[in-house]
C-alpha cells in the first residue's frame, strides 16, 4: 500500500472508531443546524480533528480542505491537499440509520491520487491509488458489467440544501425511473460512489455536492474501470458539484438523460 494511502487509512479508521462509539448513545449527541436540512454534530467535529491530527503528524506541509473546519494552507503546502468529509451522511447518523462513511482524498497538483472511503458500521474499507486499482478490504473491485439501462440499479441523492433544483431533479428522477430497474437513495454520496466502484450500483447522479463528498469516491470509480463526469461530460465535477458516473455503458446512457433536463430547465 502506498505510504500516503496507508496514512489516510489509519486516519479513517481512527475517525470510524469515534463514530462507532458515539453511535451507541445517539441521545447524548449535540446536533447543530448549519442550514436547511444540513446538520453537524460534535461527532463530525471530533472525527475531523482526529483525521487532521494523523495527517498533520505525517505530512505537516500538506494543505487541508475539510467539511467542518474549511481550508488550511501551510506555507508552500499547496501542491498536496487532503480533502476530507469526516462523516458523510450526518443526517442518517443522527437517526441511527446505518449508512454513513468517512471520506479522505488526496489531491496532488489538481489530480486526486489517493482515496479512502470507510464505512464504520460494516467495517468496509474502500481504497484506491491512482494507477494501481481500487480495493474493498484488500480485494480488487470492478464496476458492474451491466450494459442495459433497463437492468441497471441507479443511485442518486435528492437536492436537500438548494431546493431551486428540485423541479428539474424530479423530472430527471421520473425519466430515469422509467428507464431503469430501480433507483436507490441511501443518503451518503461517498458511499454511493464506492458502491458504483464495486458494482453494487450500476450508476449514480446527483446535483450540488461538495468536493469532500466526491474526492475519494471519484478515484475509486476511475480505478475500478468506471466513468465519471459533470453534467457537461467534462471532468469538472469537484468544481461544479454535479456528477454522473457508472459502468461505462450505463454511464453513456445515463449522461444524455441527465443532460436533457439540465439543459432545458424549468426552474432557475
């Protein structure tokens, strides 16, 4: 395992143990609303602090972009940036709904080169190093071999922060529901991307995500043979927040369906 990936795994497991301990007594957890349907808990903050502590000890010069504490750039530390979501799926976590994960990606000169998505409730560790493949608990993973949209299971996430996209989204949802075997919306985008990478989902799309939701998961998809882009078919998903991905043949059919609605919106 690449030493930088090894450090990220150590950080993710440390955060996972904090999350698992806290999940045993959810009633004691203090919850704060950051915005509409957007919550943060002291567990998010403790997990993030633990991750940053591990990364800073190993790589003090690296920059950090984290969901709760924002960006920090040490002197000369902009070549490498760790992009962190300490607990993706906070709303699920608060409710004891066991679908959430730790996501840690390393960006080197603009490219994601290391990625870890860790599901502490199932002890599933998804890892990838650019050019070296993607793994689930040390077993090599590949995207699904499905080619027909009608047989495909597609993941998504409802736009919960910015409701101006909702009408467009519902139109996409209808079209894709009619064309596929089913849609799932588990509520933690980092895990949804990991599930595409290991073939549990054949494709996925979502509006309005943040870089930390996608950094690690996007590398898992690329390294497992999948395709991923923004709604324009370009690699700017970390910037735009809009993402479509999947097994190659599924992605090729999913992208135009998403584009058709996105390019002819009813609401803006």
